C-alpha cells in the first residue's frame, strides 16, 4: 500500500480539520478507497479517527448525490476560556 509523503500528509490533515464532521468522514472514506488494502488503518491513524467512522463515510459516499442530511451541519461547540 502506498503512503503519502510528509508534506502531503500535513496538507491532508489540515484540510481534514477544516471540514464539517460529515465531510471529514466522507473525505476519509474516499482517501481510503484510493489506497486499497491497508488504507483504512493508515487513514484512521493519519486523521486520528475511528475506522468505523470511515466505514460510515463510505456508506455516505455510496448514497450520493441524494443526501437526507443535506444542509444540516452540526455547529462546533464553543470553547471554554478560563
């Protein structure tokens, strides 16, 4: 299984962090599919997410372009400042 170089990994992680929860799991699923065998474990480690999240993202991608949750994005929680 190929892996990405460190520069590309940083870009991927930064991009992943800028996405909504739904889009993060979909992006992780697409990256996993590109890599083939072993890709899910690699991407889960890279993004710090659960492999089950990637599996749900793969289901989401299969259901596109219809999306029952279109337009619904959970808002990020407020950070507590001390």
